[in-house]
């Protein structure tokens, strides 16, 4: 008989927990960078994506600063090492797209990359040129997701994106807004047109999206990406010097970043949140929100009440 590897009780239980967490919270054992990474389905296809992604607004706009570039490589390495997939950017974000491309060239563990950027300009031709430049800056064959940034000239770009999707030049079409702006316009666009993804602001302080946007996205079968999950960092100012409540360990929260992120991604209509950071330690904290237990509806209410009491 062939030799059988010995598995001790601790190893067995750890592996069992990883599989159980993956199944219980929408994850899958195969293909994940780490056991137990929580994923959600993209309604349009059933593809599964980790619930914690990465934004790049301001944090990756570092130009040719060599020290900053090396740090961003380390940040992205931590992202992929901890099961990351969705990286979101935009031509509006200064040098961020070029920096992302530079970092990707210097990493080997990028096979899970789900590349998402935006078109942010007036006019069909300008949009086509901008998207091609973005592709070259990233150094990829095609984007997984192309989004219309802040609804700028969205009707013109939508026709272009539909044709690009048909031709296999992109995989998914999306539309975005942020800072709680233009919700009425976004609701109208989602109601009358088919988008694979929608991106907007939602966090424990700004919960307006719960009223209409999140329910509509679920009804329309649209994946939801959440930006500004920390309200531009203001949430951390609110809890500065405050300890996590003892019951946070019941949902595997070890820091405030995980508290805020788990609140967001526990909403059943949310596909992914995209916190941005320029620090490796913060990246690891953020990615920790994508494993373990998530709050149920009762605990979500408890989280809101606790936050409001601070």
C-alpha cells in the first residue's frame, strides 16, 4: 500500500473549518487563495468573487516615486496572497492605472486578478481611446469589468460597452456613482437598462442605498460593488481610541476595519467592497474581513447601534 500522510487533529479541524466557512458564507474551496475566503456570485453568470476587493483612488497615485512603487508592489502582493481578485481603478485617479500595471508586471501570483476600471470622458471616440489607453497601462489583454464613471455621458458609452462585450473585448458592463450622489439618476438607469455591475457608496454611516438601490440591484440581478466603505477614512476618526465591543469576536472581527467591512459585505445584495490602502498591514486587516463569520441581521442592527453610541 502507498504511504498515507498523517494528519493530526489540529490540522484536520483547521481544514474542516476552512471548508465549512467557505460553504456557509458563499465561498468555494477550489481556486481560492486561502481556505474559507468568502465569495459571492455575479448574478449575470454565476461567477464567484471574493467579497473584499481593492480600490486605488489616491493610494496608487504615486507616479514614478521608486520607494512608493516598491511599497505598492508589497501591498498588491499581500492582496493576492490573501485571496484578492477585484482591483478597481479609473483614468480619473491620476497615475493609479500606470502604477497598477507596473506592480502587476513585478508580481507572479496574479492569476486571480479581476481587472476593473472605468471610462471617464465625454464622447464615444474619446471613450474608446481612453479605454484602450487604460488597457495598455494595466498591461492586460482585456478588462473583466468596464464601468461608466460617475455616469458621465453614460448613454453614449453604454452603446460602446455593449459592442465591446459582444466582441469579447470586455466581460462585464457597469456604471458607478459615489458620495451618495445622483441616486435618482442611477435608479432610472438601472431600471431601464441592463448592467452586470453597479458601484456606489454604502457604509455603516451612509446607509441611504438600503432604501432603493440595493433592493433594485437584487431585483435586476446586478452585482454590487461598494466604494468608500470607510467614508474616506472618517469612520476611523469616529472610533479613534475606542475598543471593539467584546461581542465582535462572535463575527471574527479583530479590528475596526473588519467591523466596518463585515457590516457592508454581510448585506445580501452586496457582491464586493473595495477599500483602498497604501499600507501592507492595513491590506492584511482589510482582507481579514473576507474570512470567518459574517453578522446576521440582528447583529448588523447591533453594530449600527453600537457605532451610533460612540
